[in-house]
């Protein structure tokens, strides 16, 4: 709930689902911790304060909780695919090892080769 709330456009169910899909993709990858809390709690991976900042926007919090419940029950964003990374939409990087899969909720999602 917290990572979806803080990392996506707070009014975008699609963006929240895409962020949740990245978290679960990481949970399934042996290179990352094998729990949601372990993945979300990794240093320098998600928004500063994602584990401790207060969530004050009631409507957005309700949406984030709903989307988190769906993700925890196996629902995934089909466009995100196996992406394990994202950054703010509109930023560009010169790296040749990035394959973009989807844009949602103000973020661009990508895989690394």
C-alpha cells in the first residue's frame, strides 16, 4: 500500500497497479529480498520516507489499499511485464541496457538487459 501510494500518481489505479507489479516482480527474483517488506525497505530503491511518512490523502489511501489487495492476490499489470524498475515519466537516460515496457501513473517502467 505504502509504495503504491507514494510512488504513483495518487489518483491513478493503473499507476498503482504498475508499481505493485514491479514490487512483486522483485519479490519473485532471487536477486531481491523474498518479501514485500524486504523489497520496499531496500535502501535507495523507492521514495524517501515510503515506510514512515504519513499517508494523509484519504481517497488516495483507499485506492492504494484496494490496489495492494489486488496485487497481493495475484493481479498484475499486463503492460509492465517483467519490469523491475521505473523512473519518473519524461526523464531520459543514455543507457543502452534499458527496455521500456509501459508508462502509467507518472512513471516509465523498464527492464534491464
